[in-house]
């Protein structure tokens, strides 16, 4: 329950009382499971953390995901959980109900961002964190988030490292994959202002701004930028970091591997695992078109308005998507524009300004592939794309 305290003397769904913040804190027992939040003249009591578990079509893993949240070492009275999915399933729904967890069913047409906002209307929590239905939390994750945000009045963006697992939940031991989710620049506990990221993280690892299951953010930031968030069907994780940059929030990097990231053949953005060439094309098209649409929305709203760092993040992301799409024949993927030599220069400049590594060999190979006839492009792709089994 959310209790607002402000001037007034009547009772309704919210109990309104005239009390100062100091008196309120004296009355409340320590660790009672509520948080005092200053919102102008209103003070609100709510659970500290809200967990939004999102599922779209997949049913195989969601009970494991929910179990990992219910099994947290943080006392249950300190966090709230809501599941939002686009389907009804008797077994899953009974499991959710049996554990007294809130649940929403959204339509297939509802964007990912809109689903988050629908969940936000019902879940409590000064801090909001996320869990993709195929990922898992380690048992201490919410405790780490609680400790990071406790007694902090500043906006905060929180990120933790992760362990990659396969579809059966076994740890993937590929060094290349492990190093992506546990990169060297993030192996220390870090606390700094968001706009200092490029100076604190050299090079700036891509993973630092990705994977919702490894992120947490102040509720007020989500609410402030909800008009843009609701339009996005992907690109949610970079968006969370971008709005943290805009507000110059404080960044906390927790080096602990607190999330288990499941890599499997049905990942939305993975295109090389256990699939035929035709399946790869369809998955790639779906991912790139959604990503392109989302990035164009954010680019339109933010570019040129909030400084060089944000412009560089947007430019590098937009051009990365364009590079990827341009390597495919138009009959498979066409976004309405192709890369140019000038785009290469812009991309290199944006990446350098963020202290992000540039794989020049891959970059110029993509440019070369993008500028050959589609028939030759298709022949090369069909004969060089390998179907990589997940460990």
C-alpha cells in the first residue's frame, strides 16, 4: 500500500496527515519495509524495490525466473513483484497466484516500454529493477540493490555483472562470452556521476548499458520520461542509461555477478545459435527493424539537446544498426537508407569520443559488403554464416 502524507485531514485510499519527515522517521521502526520519499510537498511510504518480470510469448522459463526473485535474501517486506506477460496459462497463473504475486496480461500490440509503464502503475518501489523471463537473479541481488540505494537522495543508475548460462541453466565456460558479461573495466565497485563514465571506464564496455536484468533505476526517472519510454519496443536498456546521463544521475557499478543471463536459440537478439540461414534472416530482420525504429524515436527526442556524450551514444548506436542492416540484401532487410563513407567517419568519431573500442577490420568488412551487388552479397552471407551451437 502507498501512503501519501501531505496537508489535509481526511481518509481515502491514501491516508493524508500533517507530519514532518523527521517525525515520520522517528515513528517508524528501523527496517520496517517502507521508504520515505520527498516529492515536493508529498512524502510517500512504499516498499524499497519493485521488480518487474516481463514475458512475451515464452513460457518455458518464467517460473524459474519468479522463483529466483521469491528466493532473495532481502526480506520480502522490502520488495514488491509484478509479472507482465502477453498470454494466459493456467499452470503459470496458478503459480503466480499461489505466491501472492501481482500479474498483468497485456495485448500483443503493447510495446515493451508500455508494458513497463503498465507494471509501474501497480508495483511499489522507489527503485525499479527488471527481470527478463529467461534470466535469473542470484539470491543476494536485491540485497545489493537495497544497500546501494539506501540513504541515497540522488538519482541512481545501478548495474551489476552477470554469468552466462545455457538453456539448461548450466554456466557457459566460453572465455569470450564470459568476458562480455564480466568485462575488465567493470571488475571493481564504481560510484561516480553518469557524465564521468567516459573518464572512469576506459574502454567503455558495451555491456555497461545493456541487459535490463542487470539494471536498476530510480522510479522517478522512469516516470519523468514515460512519454518516450512507452513508444519503445526495444532499446530499453540503453534508454535507461541515456536518461541517467541526461539527469546526471550517480552511477553504481557492482562487480558481483548477480544475474544469470540465459543464452539460447529463442533469444530475441541472438541470431547465430542453432538456426538455419532462413531463420537467421528472419530473426535478424525482426531485431534490426525494431531496434532501428526505437533508436530513431530516441534520436529525434534527444539528439542535439543534452550534450556531446548523449549525441555520441545515439550516433554510434544508430550507425551500428545501419551498418548491420546494410550488409544484407535489400530483399531481406532494408531500413530505407544505406551506410556511406561519411557514416564510417561519424561512427569512428562517436566511438572515440566515448573511449569505446573500434574493430576496424569488422567495420571496413561491413562497408565493403554493403557496397557490392545483392546477388553477390547473398552468396557470401550464405557461405560464411556459421550456425554456432550454444555450449
